[in-house]
C-alpha cells in the first residue's frame, strides 16, 4: 500500500476499485458504470487528481415509468492525492466495460550527484 489515498464520495455511482504500484508506474482503477469516455474528465492540479463524470443520458424517455431501479447514474467527483514522483505529461487513461484505468508512470530515480569541493 502506498498511503491512505482517497477522498471518495460514498454516494457516488463511481467507486475506486484499487490502486497499485507497479515496477514503472502506479495504476488506479475505478468502476464507472453507465458512463462513456466523453462523460468523464480527468485532471491533475497541485498533485491532486480529480476524476469527474457528468451523465449525459440522465433524462428518461417521455412516458417512461420505472417499476424498479437498483441505482441511478448520477454525476460524480472524486479527488485524491497523486503519488509524489510521477511523469505528469505521460499520464494515460482508458475506459473498458465500465472500468476506468489510469496509468501514472514513475519518474526515473535521480542519480546521486557528487560535488567537487574546491580549495
């Protein structure tokens, strides 16, 4: 485990499934059922990841009367601190079958620098 991670909205239709550290990156997976990639926005600002979704299909057809509904697809916003040393310009995301996967590549470790002392 990297560190306590999530500022999650428990009333949200989106749920964070897992975050794991891989050899060269961090991977964050979220369940976002009913959302398309056009409905989701991902941003990184001041080391905070914000994932938001706006349901573009929120209107029921005219005359539609639901008999039973297990959940409603509503808008959501999830924010979380990003891992410290990532390549911000190389973050990528993909949405497949209602699962949003965000890959945050790690920065290479800085080489130890030896400084010459003059005198």
